[in-house]
C-alpha cells in the first residue's frame, strides 16, 4: 500500500485540499494520504525545505512526498519527480529539492504535461502512477541536475560562531543553524556567552529542558534536530524580543568586561 505525504502552503480549510484528496482517492484509492505540514508561509522555500528535510526520513522508504510550495512551475522551474534515499518527491524545481537533500539525487524526471494540467492534477497523476508501480521514465524525461539554492550556514572562527535563526516553531522558539557538532568543536571545555540579536540579551549555559530555568528566563538547548534553540521558559521569545528568521545569534568566548546584563538586568 502506497503512502503519500502532503506539505503545502494551504490553510486547513482551503478547497485545494479537497481537490487534491479527491484526485488521489480516485487515482490511487488504496493509498494512505498524510498531511505532513500545512500553512507553510507562501513562497517561503527555505521554511518548507526545513520542514521536509527534518520529517521525510521518519516515513518508510517508498513514501511519495508531494510538495506544494511555490509549486506553479515555469519553463526554468519545471515540475519534477525526484528519487533520493529510497523516497519519491514531486514538486517544482525551484531550489527546494537541493535544500531538502543537500546531496545528488538518484533520479530526476521532468514530468511531461501535454494536456496542460495544473500542478494539483499533475502531481496527483504522477503519485498515482508511482504508487501503481509504473516506471518513472514513462512520466517524462530524465534530467541531470537540480536547481541549486544555498542554505544559510553558520560562520565559524576560533573563538566565535555567528549563526542565524532559520526557523521559528509554534511556541516562538528560535531554531538556529548552529549544530551541536559545530558548537562542541569551538567551545568544548570553554566558557561561552550566547548573544541573541544584540548584546542586551544573553545566556551563558546550555540547558537540557525548558524547565531547567526559571519562568521568564532565556533557555538555550540543543533540540531533537541537534540544532541550537533559543527560547524563554513560559513565553514566546520571538514576539517578546522581536526575533525573526535571518536574525543573528552569536556565540563567543566569555568575557566579563563590557557586558550590560542578562534578561532582566541592566
């Protein structure tokens, strides 16, 4: 039985869901269809890629992932069927596949669309074909590469890491592109200070749980993705501090000189 996931820009009450699910129910009635994520900010390829990159591997091999993020497609961004790491992906070649995989795929097929179908009809038809066991080459022509879009990476020096907020979760926690491995490489057995957005707000330790710190205090921890996450226990940090994706998070060697104070200190 085929498993199909949906990652979309659509609201839960959008009629697009009904059209897509209806076409999938008609084309592959035995398939299980799962909403992986909805409500991705429209046209936000980075956001969508982060979600898919960190979720698709939890599904079994052979899963078909439909990606409706900036998915209209153009001549320079055709609709593709991509096979990689035992999974199938269907979406527009707008750079999102490169961000999801960060490595060459096993197979890329440019989907033929002789009848001029919109992406909902095209993706549903391609998913049904793969679910039924059709050869992917029957759906279009092979491509040699994917469009590239470069992810934001942390900058590393001997005594400092400068990272960025790359995702804000439902609780207003800021997830950065600073990995546990990078952090340990620079600051293992060293005192450090983590500065959020500017020098006014900082913390000097890594916690395991939010509850390790008093309510209202900054919490920095490595989350389930092994990425440095900055939050406030019991509050929405991004709203309180005005933090947004792309904002800087700086980790530096601790230096007591010239520091103005912590969260509620001057």
